[in-house]
C-alpha cells in the first residue's frame, strides 16, 4: 500500500488510459472531415492570423483564454513535473534515478510526448463536440457525450457489440484518469500532513532527498 501501491496502480491505469487515447484518437481522425468543414463557424481559423487563432480560438476575447492557458501552465508546469509528482515517485522508487530519467522519467521525452498526444486527442474531441453542439455551455457532461459519440460512431460502422466495447474502453479510461490523479493527491497530502506537520522534525519520507533534488 502507500506510495508504492499508488505507483503500481498507476501503471495499470496507464494501460487502460492508453487504450482510451487510441480509441478516441481513431474516432477524432475518422470524424475529422465532417467537423473540420464547420470549424470556422465556431473557432478562429489561422487565415485570420496565427495570434488570434492561438490565443482567441473561441472568439470570447483574449483575457478569458489567456487565463485558461495560464491555469494550464500552472497545472502542468508546477504539478506534473513539480513537487507532488516528483516527490511521490522519488519516494515510491526510494531514489531519484527512475523519476528523473531523461527518457522515461517524469520530464522525459517519452512522458512529454505521451501527454502531448493525450492533449491533442482531447482538443480534437472537444472541437468535435463543440461543432456538434454549438450552443451547449461548457459542462462536465461533455465527458458523457464523448463516450456516447464514440459508441454511436463505432456501432454505425462495426456493429452494436463493437460500439459497446469502444464506449467501455473510453469510459474506463476516463475513470482511470480521474482516479490516477485523486489517489496521488490523497497519498501526497496525507504524507505531507504527517511528515511536515504532525511529526515535524521526527519523521521522514521513504527516501530523504537533498536540497538539489
């Protein structure tokens, strides 16, 4: 249990999330021609200038999108390769070699590529949903719409059984993505509370890191 159990669970969750990314990626690629023709109706195309396309894509103004962009930089830049994630993995591995590996580590080439692919797939899925439901306000219910859209698309081309299998893969991946974050937060928060507050100065983590770490 504890840190090592969380990491081992994360590995199984990663496999399921990878299947989800593949399914949603194929769905987005297959639906690309249908929604790309409608893209300029709801989003700023690059023909209007790269600055507007990148920083005001939904035409709701630069400040709103920049605040959204900044919050993502805080999340990915400070959480993922930062204190929580690095500390958790260093403690679980009882060393910092694996976590800081330049290829497979938290900020390694493979990891950055993987999260980039995940982000690109879900940006495409988000655009697809917006085109299909242009007047719907942003809502967590969109995740359900992703599952339903994948199910309908797969069932239409491969049959109802395949539709159910694909929808199950996406739903399971979304659940794992949520749980992989939640259990990491719970473990890190409880460990920090105990080590740094309740038993300050008399206890330590699974591995003592130097100041340079």
